C-alpha cells in the first residue's frame, strides 16, 4: 500500500562554493597559477588585472536566487559596492620573474641515436639498434628481454632476426657513451665500466673478478668469504671495493644531468618565514597567483538589459547566461580569498605550536603534533587541515620544508614526558652517523642506546624508524 508522509530531516550538504574551496585548498602554489588560468579561459566574466580599490566597509552579497526564479539585476550592478569585493590581489613580497625557464638540449635517447649515426650498420642492424635504444630506460638499462625484442621486430617492423643478431647489435650500443649504457642488470653495468678502465691495475682486475664470480657475496658484504675465495687480504679487498664504488650504477643519469633533458620540478614555497632577531614573521607567497577581477563588460551587459527592460525569451536566456558567469566569477574570487585566509590561519597555528623549532631549527625541539591538534586550535575539520598540509611548503631560515614534516606521533620517555618521534629519529640518525663502520650498531644495540637516553622503544620500532630513514641493516653498513 502506497502512502505519502511529511517528515523533517537535518542534512549536511556542501554547497558548490564550499566544494570549490576544498579543491583549491589542496592545490599548491605551483599548480594554483594553472588552475586560475583554466578558470579565466572557461569563464569570460573573470579577468586578470588590477582595479582601483576602496577602503570602505562592504556588505556580503545576498545569495542568488534559483535560476528559475526572478532576480534583481541591482544585486549585480551595485555601484556602491567597493571594487575589492569583485577583485583579488595575490601579489606577495616576492615579485621576482614569474616565468619558469624551460631547459633545452637533446634528450638521453637522442644522444644515443646520434652516436648510432656514426656507426656503419646495415638496414636491419639499424632497425634493431633503434628498437634497443627505444627500450633503454632513463637509468641507462635495457630491461626488456632479448626474446621480446625479437618478437617486437617481427610484428611491428616486419624484420626477421635472431637473439644472436640482437645481442651483436646490443654489444655495439654498450660501447656508446656513457660507459655502462645498455646493460641488462647492475652487475653487467659495473663490468662494462670496468672494461674501459686501465688494464694491468691489480685493484681493477680484482674488482672484475669479484663482480664476475662473487657478485652476490659482494652485495651482501660477505667480505670474509670473498677474501677466502680469492686469497686476498683486507688491503687488496679494500682497493677493489674502492674501484667498484667509483662506478656509476645509473649511467643514464650522467647524461640527463649534463644535458638537462628533463625539466626539474621547481618547488615554490607557499609560505615565507623570516626571523628578525627572534621575531618570526609569516607571509603567504602569492607570486604565481595573478590579480583577479570581475569583468566590467559583463556587468555592463546586465546594465544594458536593465535599462532596455527587454523581456523576450532570447534576451532572458542571454541575461541568465551572463548572470551565471558573474556568479561563478565572484564565487571563484571569494574562494581564492578564503583559501589565502585558511592557509595563513592554519600555518600561524603550526608556527605557534612549533615556535621553539622555528627559532632554533633543531629537530629535537619538534613537539609531537597531529592533524587533530591543529584542527582543534583553528576550529576546523581535520580534513581541511589535511588539505592545507598536503603538497605545501614553507621557506624557513633553515631551508624549504614540507608542512607534513612538522607532523609526528608522540612517544613517552621513562620520565613520562611526551616527545616527538622526529626527535627519536634524529638521535637514531646521529648514532648511525657516529658509529664505527667496521662494527656498525645492530638494531638491538640501537634500542639499548635509546633506552639509556630514556626512550622506551621496542626493537621492532627501531627497525621501522631505521627503514623510514633509509638506513640499511648493520651488515650492509659495514666497511673495511
């Protein structure tokens, strides 16, 4: 049986303006410029430029009525409305050149192809060589199997060849610069480089034998096994290892760095912190955000409609379109302004919370801080704080840092004091840096060392922090 009932419900819904603000909050400064350019292209009522501003107070616009209802054009043509309500200036202290230089030069693969032109090859050999070069990755390695390359040539280039033919051409490419290019694994890469070193040197000869016959023992630093196998002493082994360490495990990087074949992503800080004799000053970097305003042309179109008082269907549709674009422009400008206010408000809370660190730059002065701590201070949702911290950077006297760096869990000491895990990691890093490399500290010894300093921490937690710091296990840190 169907029945109609009337009920009241309390729901929370995000308005289009709020959704727009949330999206803008998580955009870093580097991407904000592109986002604004896209909005200007999509909305002709939004323009880039500067207008005269007034210092008078102003009232908020009333919410625009539904598109199907009547609206008052004067809401859009209020001559008493100050211009700074319909414009936003995002220029900060940093007024440097906005243009980002584009690197030129040949790419890594183009350099390999140019060397190919200097070799005398048959048509088939050239096709094979081009296929091999195309499969070499940015590190300089050929990760694709020879058998797969043979199949590729047969199906894509209609070239019948054998694995031996492909390997013959690969040997030619492995003679290209930089040394080690075209290797199929690390061992082959290092051996290719050693082949070009001076022959007759006993250290190089020993290094080659180690890589050829004891590569696995070398990677695991089983030095005693290597010495026994090759009947060499500590000094001979040390000289051979020094020769291997000089080699480049990623030969492709050497060409990329010298030719700038790839654009390096530049980090532009969202905040700038200065320290003037103990007085911290925070500002928002708006270098990549142009000044925005609502188009006067579109306002004049509405004014003309008001004065003409036309009521044809086409006129109403045109005015409806103009009104929507004006609304969208005002909402976007307002969202940009709210973004700036939210970013500054949140960063100031982080600055106050971690003031001791920002004054000294010492990691041990970082207080335990999670998203909820800042959310409670600024009275915002945790998701909002997460969006602010995501992909944002601050320029400090101690370098450019990610906002996420200042967030860390807490750890209790033997005295009951809550300290940041960042402090524990700093002590852990310092202990590893100061250890005797002939006898590196094991995870258990690191755990004991931390407990002596008053940090109650389990060995598995020490192992977790060590991995987060990219510190290998003690055996792999051992040196002769």
